[in-house]
């Protein structure tokens, strides 16, 4: 009996070792191959072809936004009469915005409404027969659920990329809290601008070294602590009215607050490996997240499910592995509210 047990044990071990060796041989073959053939990669022709029905939806109901000939963002068509949502921080301060929907080109598009909280802008083009997106009922998507977004595009043809939801919906707080985007010094009970940060709302508004800040939102400030207290209830993307003195003259500026962590922090190793990412990538009330490759100039476009319904709008390329999108519930409310405001 004992001999039989040992024999069975030996047989089991031999079988295990045989299977393990076979697995290692297969792994070795796969490892030596290094990568899939081009057609079978996530951006390959065979893979992209699977999403042709979704591509047709994106072809007719998403927009490509240009500054001159340069693509700067994508957009979501939300009405037949020419209203399109996009990412605000990619189109602000841009003159002569050009928009392409399907194969139609619209010049002199106008930013008619913005929402700083979500970093969303509503564009208007002269059109009457656009095809608006169809909204999904909700954004309750399990991790691993397939979604499709704009990929690279030719002048008249959209290309799509597929991927999966990679995290649960959540808030993305402003990195480090809101900031004017200036370095200050207290000099004889006054706040003097010592330096203006590149790419900040202060720089965009025209603040300069040597300006003396006298009040923010109508409240006098004479020290940094008072300014910090005033900004506590604000969020990155909010616009505040700043009164200052320059060469004896009183000036009032509207300054958009930046996310302090994004403005002043050194690039992390992940950022250094990420390549391009969005100027604003934090301070959103709620986002869904997917793993599809993207860049700042591909934000603003729709995220659709396999039924061709919109489940969100891309709002930030966060890093090399994460893209954030506004969930459809909030997106629909934004679209309806902003269009209603524009039509008043």
C-alpha cells in the first residue's frame, strides 16, 4: 500500500514537471517573439477594423478643432444647430478657431460659454444639420468594460482606438489647491509680485513683476496669509477679480486660478515618461478613467460604448496610462445647461 502511494506521488510529480516544462517552453517562444505583428496591436489595422460601427458614430458626431492647420482638441456635437462641447483650456485665448465635423469645415467658430469647474467650453458653428451624440443612460461601467474614443485623424476621416475602463469613477481634487500663479513678497504691508509663473492664469491675465495686489474679489489683502484664506473656498479653474497697482495706476484683472501642484511641482518620473499631457489634469468633481492612448490635443472628444452611445467626454490626459473623462450624467447636464444659456 505504501509502495502504491509513493508510485502515485511520483507519477503526480512527473506529470507536474512535464506540464511546467511545456509552459516554460511556450513562454520562451512567446518571449523570443518580443511583440505582436503590427496588424494585431491595439492600434493595428485588424484591431481598429473591429470598431468600424463605433468609428462611424465618432465620424459624424465628434469634431476636430484647429488653430490654423494645427489640431488642438476634439469636441462632442450636442445639437443639430452647431453647438459643440470641448476642453476649455485647450481653446482659450485661441483666435480664428476652425472646426471640422465629418467632412464639413466651419470657420470662425466662437466660444460662447465656459465652465471653469469642469474645464469645458461650448463652441458655436454656423450649422443646421449636425448629428448630435446619443447619451447612454449612465456611466456605471465595470472595470474592464470596452470603450472607444477618437484616435489620430486625417483631414476628412476619423480613426478610433479601443480600450477599457481602468478605475472606478471618482473625484480628482486640485493638485495642491488653487493658486494665482505668482510668487509674492510682503513689503511695508503690501503684497508685491516678485515673479509670474509661466503658463499660469496670472500670466494669461497680464500680471507683471512689480505689481502690487490690493484686493481679491473685493476684499483687501496686505499679507500672504490673508490671500491664502481668500482662496481656500475656490477651485482650480475658477476666475477671481484681482485689483492691483502698477506704476501708480489702478488695474483690475480677471485671473483664472491654477492647480498649485501642477503649476509648481517638479515632474515626477511618471510624468517624464509620459510625454505630452494636459495643461489641466486635476480639480474635477468626478471622472471615469480609461487606458486608451491619448495626448492633450485629443481631449474633448466623446467616449462611447460598444452600442455607440456616449458614456463620457475626454477631459484630461493625466499621464502615460490614464485618461480622465467627464461621466455622461454630468456631461448631459453641462450640455443642456450651457446650450440653454447660450440661446438666451
